C-alpha cells in the first residue's frame, strides 16, 4: 500500500495525481481523500492522531484508461499500482462518477465514496490488513487493490452507508437539535433513576462529540454518582470488528460512585470518555485501563487499573433502560482494582474477578476515607 501523493496546486501537472475530494471525520481523527491519476483513481484513509498523518488503507476506485493484462511496476515508485484487466468490470475504462461525495460511517473509523448511483467504494474500519483494503463498485473478484462489492456484502454496506448518512444529517445539519435531544434525554433518565443533579458540567468544551457530566447524590446516603451523557450519541468504533451483533454493546455511558462530592468523578470520566472516539476504539464489559500501581492516584496508591462493568460489586443502582436510535444504552461502572485483582482479570477474566470481589464484600463505591482492600 502506498502513501497518498503530496497535494499539488491546480491545475495539475502531467502525470501528477489530482485531489478530487477530501474530508476529515467529525471526530478529527481520520481523513479521506479521493485522488485521480493519469490512469487510476484511489480512495485513501489516513489516521490523524499521530505526529503526522499516516495511511491506514487505500482502495482502488476506477481505471480511466485500459487496464493492463498483467501486473505492471509503476515507473514512479510513489505512484499507486494499476488494477489489472481481470480485476475490473470495465477493462477498457470505468464510467465517470456522477456527483461523488464522501460519507463517514457513524463510528468515524470508516468511510464510503458515493455518487448518485450509490456506493462507489468503501474503506471499513478493519481495512488495511490481511490483504484487504476496501471495496469498489467496479472491482471484480478480490485483489490486493480492491474487493468486489456485490451480494450480501453490498446490501449490508449500502444499508450502513444509508444509516450513517441519516445519522450525520441528524447530528450535524444546521437545523438539527441532536445534542439538545441527547443531553435532555440522558439527564432526564439519570434524574429519574438517581435523583436531581447537584452539578452538571460540559465534559468536552469546544470538542466533538459533545459530553455532559452530572453528579447525583443517592438519596440521603453518603454516595455521590457521577455519570456521562453524550458518549452514547454515536456507536463506538471497532465494535463490529470483534462482536457479531454490535448493536447491543455499541452505545455506552460511564458512571462512577464516590463517598464524597469531590472532583475525582468529573475529572476521571472526562478523561476516560475521550478514549473511544479519540483513539477509534471501544469500551465494553470487562475492559481494563491501566495496569500498574499508581495509574489512578485519585483512586488510591494501590489502584493499578480501572475495570469497566455493568455489574459492579455491591448494591448498585440499575441505570439500564434508555435507547438511542434503536440500540440500548449500557452504563459501564468505573471500578478501581488493585494489582492482584488486575492480575486475576488478565488470567481468568473479568467475570471471575468480579465474583471474587463480591465474595469479599467489595463495593461499587470508591472509598476515600480508607485504603482500597487488597485482593486475597
């Protein structure tokens, strides 16, 4: 796979690729570019989270001139490979695109190129490895440059692109009030479940996706629960790469319980909430973050990691119930764990570790008035 060519001025010089379209996803983590060379056009997907942009994947879109009968090594080492005649439905040259535009997948990790006739090419979030770089309308069979877009794959991808286009229209259109809806629904649910909020803050000032953080006292007890509202506004990236049916686990919020109304809950959740869309990954049941003593000093010197779970130890409030765009929203509790418990999670799984924590009487509430119990 080759890196995208350096942008040049317009009009392009002979044999210099022309940049036709370019767009960055709303999370500012990935960029898509459609380049047209003398013979072929390619759709590139780049990662923007590093020091410099790096190419994740590049998929062949179309050939403008007759495709070669055999593989050809480009005379220019920076030029992309040419699709061979047996790899395209139009060996003599593909039809021109009719009003092409870029549509980001809702998760932000994949992208599609569409025109008035439908999906032209697509780079899913899992592209760029194991010989797969994306799908193309004009590809025939499977090659290192593009896989054929047909059958069940095409139907599934067309549906995903349609839903993603609808999602972004709802979320970003000038007249849309999506954030007001997300925020209102989320805070209303927490108020009904936990009681009135004592404090509500902007958890992502000036950033997208928007995030609200609210703190609620659990009745008259000395337990204060801080929770996010907004993470569930979009499906998390990468879930569909590891879960066959991503819908039930793709939308989450975070919650943490403390025995005093301090700043720890706000600060910790605001930090953890940047992970899914900032790193193009996901948070789910049994996931751990950290791994060394002192990773989360605000939770105690012996806290080596935090464990995310819908079933924390102790008698925790049930926050389940709400949905977003047909998917359930799961609240993951943030539970601090020591080195021994972290080792148990790694060795035997989170379910065993949580059962062990419950047996020894651990609580979902982070105690600040005494040290965290050590696993035995």
